[in-house]
């Protein structure tokens, strides 16, 4: 059994999985629109939480939030479940598939057999959709892949129960009912923007949002002296991986959000959003410049104190630029 499911690639796994599942139910949106309505924009530097023994920096919301926020804002009904028992999790997946529904999964990528070896890492926040089963083989729509791929029962169970930070614990999610007819996207757009503004400026916690970017800048400046150049370089390597390789990263997410603002200007008929979308694109380019500068240091090991101070100054500039964008967006309304 294999669903008549239209697969398409995407820049970001969760927005891609969400977009493809919504389209199965007749709600056809672009990936940027899915990301914006799902309020995926985020930043946090969490030194108390470690991944590979290195403080975590994340540029995305917790796994599953883009899906649930997008569904809620669009009036779509859904279910989300986790399981302690792996076999029960697989039985429930089979049961939902038999009802003709695609199922989204959160998985670890390290043991995904269809992932190229260079992309396999201990990262447990990847999202994909299961769209059918034949004997002990499952059909997978993974937004990172060009075509629909397959995975065995044992391999799928293994990645659903990957160990480590943000362990998926068999998490699955699926749509149960969607509105019929034409959807008015205006209110979901405004709701999504306001939620993103809260995530980035409204929590007033020093590790999150714009505050978190400035917090990371202060910490990064001290890394060479505090932990030594070798360890500081390892910290920087993981930071750039989070920026450029894991998911879509800081720059990629902000390019997507800029594209969302551009689309929203047409839907809302609010032309003032166009220059704000351009400004967000410039912020994304500044994040990419940060990654390039950091990667150059990692490759050539130039003057560490000078480079880490330069990177910290770039982060402070990025924080100011993002704050400027969010301040302008606060006037959003229908």
C-alpha cells in the first residue's frame, strides 16, 4: 500500500514535511509560507545543554512546533504521539497508514540508510513522512531527498528511537481533518508573524532570541582564553554546523522568513513588508558572512583572539539588524 502522495524537496525538513502533508489534504502553500505561518523563526544559545559535549546553539524551534502551529493557525486538526514501547510505536504507525493518512516522524539521522554518509551525524530533530508500507518496507517522503525512498522496519524503528539530546522517543504526528474550500491566509500570516516576534524579542530571557544572539557574542569572545584555542575551535565548528548544515541553519531560515514576508505583502496587500523582507535577506547574508569568516579560521587557524573578537562583533551587528526588522514588523495587522 502506497498513498497517492506528491513528494517535493524542501530547504528545511519540518517545513517540507508539513508542506507536503498539508498539500495531501488540499492546502497548497509554498515552503516559506508554511514556515512563516508555523512561526519557525528562533534562536537560543544554551550552554547548560550539551551536544557532543559542546554547548547547544539552535536556530530552530523545538521539533514539531512548526507543524502544530501551522495546523492550528490554519484550522487543521491533527494528532501527536510518543511511545515508550518501540513495537507499539510501529504498530500505531501501521494502523494510521491503513487509514490512508500520511504520518510525520521525528527521527535521528545518524542511522538513516538513505542519507549520504557525509550528512550522517548524531542529530535527532530530522522530520520526514511515511506514506506507505509493503511487507516490512516503508515508503518515505524525506524533504531532503529528490525521490521517494524506502527503509526497512528495523531501520525505521532504530532511527525513531535514536539516543541523545532531543531523542525522538517514537514521536509521530498526522493530520486528521482539514478545512474544505478556499482558505483565507491573512489571519494565519499575521498570527505567525506575531508569534515569531514573541520568540525573538518578547521572552526577555538572556539566552533566547535577540538577547540570546548578544549573549552568544559575549561568550564567544571569551572561548579561546576560557577553554583554549583547540576546544574553542571545536565549539565554533559545531556552531557553524548548526548554522549551515543541520536543518537549514541561521542564514537559511532567515532567507526563508524573508521570502515569507515578500509573499505576505501580496496576500495582505501591505507593500511596506517588501523592504522589510529585503532587510531580512540582508540579515541572512550577514549570518552567512559570519559562517564564512568562522570557516576560514577553522581551515587556516589564523590569530584566534582577533578572529573570535571579530566574530563576536559580527554577532552584535546581526542582533542589531534583527532587532530593527522585528521592530518594524510590530505594526503588522489585518
